[in-house]
C-alpha cells in the first residue's frame, strides 16, 4: 500500500468542492444523499487532477467543520471512496487519495505513426511539425562545410562542441542572464538532458515533484528511472502554477527535484507569470529542491501581443537552484535531436563526467547544423515561420472544434503546440480508442497525469490546419458519438488531401 506524498487542507478541499459547478438534475431525478454527493465531488477532483493521487485528505472532523456538515456524512463519504478504490487508509497515518486498479482504460501513446500510415489516419499523437525548409537543408550543408576539422579528431565531445556551447551561453546572456560556456552542456535532445539530470540528482526511490498534468514522455522517463512522482495541480484556465500548492508540497514531501514547464506548458499551454516564477524559485531554494525548468516551448509565442516573462533562471543566475533545459526539437524540428542544459559549472562538470557511462556525447554533425542556424540568423527566420504555421493551425483547430464539438471545453493558449481539451464528461481513453477506429489518433488525458488522473481530457496538438483540421474535428465528433451512444461498430476513415 502506497503512502501519501502531499496533503490537502480542509479549507482548501472545501473551497475546491464548493467551486464545482452544480449539474442540473433531470426531470424526476432526486438529489443524491449528502455523503454520496461529497464522495462524488472528491472522486471528480481526483480524476481531473485537481487533487493529486496520493494526497493526504483532512481528518473527518476537520473536513466536516470546513463544509458545515456532520462528521457522519464525511465518514460515510470516505468509506464509499475506500470501497470504490479512490481512498486508502492506514490507522495512525490517515487517508489519502488513490485510483482504482484497472482504472483508467489503456491510454493511447504518443509514438509517431510511420509515414506510410498517414493519409488514412490523422495523427494527433505527437506535438511535432514537419521541418522548416529551406533552413534545414541549408543548415546541413553548412554543417558539412564545417565538418572536416572535426573529422580529424576522435569525435567525442561530452560537454558539446566548444563553439556551440559558447553560442548558447551568449544567447542566455543576450536574454539578460549572464552565462559562461562552462555553464552549458549539449545533449541528445531535451529528453537526454532530463534523463541525465534525474540520474544525477534523483537516484531510484527519490521524490520528484511534477506539474499535474505534465509532459507524458517525461513522466514515463522518470517512472522508469525509479522516481516517486509527487503531482502538484496546475492553476485553472491557463493561469500557470498554483505556487501555494507548490510551497506546501516542497515543504511536506521534500522532493529532491521539481520538474516544470514555465513557457506554454505541455499539455495545457499555460504561461507562468514573472511573480509565479520568482516565488517558485524562492520556495525551491528554501526547501533545498532543485528545479528543472523545461524551456523547449519558450520561443513558440504565437500572438503578437504576448509579453514573455523573464526566464526562470533569471531568478537564480548562478544555477544553484534552477537547472534549465532547452532544445531545437520543438522550435525547429523534432528530427534535429539537439538539446542543452544550463546550470552551475560544478553541476555541468558532474553531468559531463556521468556521460562516460551513458551516451558519451552528442552527434557532431547535428551540433554543427544548430550552430550554423544560430550563428547565421537562420534560426530566427525558421522559428518565425514555425510560429506563423502553428498560429494558423491553432486557429483552424479551435474553430473546427467549436463547430463540431461545442460541448468540449478548453482555454486557447497564447503559444506552444498543444490544446488541453475537456471532453464533455466522456472518457478520454474511450475517445482515443474510438478515434483510431474512425481514423484520428489522439492521446488520452491519463497519459499526462500521475496514476490515472485526467480521464475526462485529451491533448490535441497544432500539427494540422485548414481542411485537415476540419476533418480531424469531424472524426473526433464521430468518435465522441460512438462513446456517448455505446456503439461498438466501426466507421470507415476517409482519406484526405493535406
């Protein structure tokens, strides 16, 4: 039986329960008993991720006082939740939230479909766009021209090519965070960077605090590394982080690491404001937690009036509390697997030393391609094209969803590549299953939560636009209809012209 990793206060839980929208009762329907309504409310908060799994709930007497109900009502609600598998208890340790075994249904993956499958299936599984041309081809040609001197060496650069490390340091300095090349390590993508950081700072069994929801592939990476994940619910409606919750988790669970996406969060698209960034860094410093800040979406601000806050590392320029991870994969192209870490020099030295037992180094040719892009102005040109493409795709997808699925809810993000969609009370896992039968592939919400939260969500990336976005929304509406009506038959997916 798992132990609790965070706590929810009675006043906080009462506030969340009271904020739930009242569902209108149908003709002739009766209101459920008070204990049943309370149990249903807590269950919904868990499934939506607003109360994390493995969060310690308040004692019966405390919650009864906060809700102005009898202790008997709370006791009966807790007993119902235990029976249904949403609560675990241990004498002397209290009660904490859980998700029943076998719940949710198997969630769909984020692995890209092979190219030959595209044409009959619209793949919304991965948040990645085709390469921006002609910049990719120019970068590769430029890299080949710079390759000969490196070809006469052993080719292993565990910290990265010196020229690229210096260039990345200069880019941080230009953003107002003085940085030396010794504070930079080039990695094989952002995933490689975070994997190295987790192995260095959070060996098996250590706790890592993560946003809830969070990027599914990173969550799985951390699970496989043996980490104990402590979810921290995001603020609602793209409002960034709930720093008070973070402060409480950092104090109570004492995680070794905290993983956050401050800029156009994946999957919600939220942008943390400057005050949230400052307060979270202060809280992490006080708790002795190292913050790993994923900046892979930071350059994908899509609206002209977006004012980007100061980078999180700007509140810890020495890099003792904040480790920053960047990548070329989202802003430029997923096939260019170049990432980087910015941290204190001693952290970089430790990460570099550990590479002797991992991947030794990052491919030289790809580093040269990124170096060519960033040193010639090609990066800024290509990212500008990428922003325009993502903006058009976002607007097309939003319009199509509002037309085809008006009961689905979402807030429109100002940047990034993903839309986090509440599926009108339907199971996101069942929609993912039905979607594959009708020719649209989406990942369901539980992939982005810890232990089964977010069953009522799907993530939709801005990877298609125009007529394809219209068709994707139409197929999702068909999938939703199959789920709503319990229809088991299949529909033939139509082909489309991209």
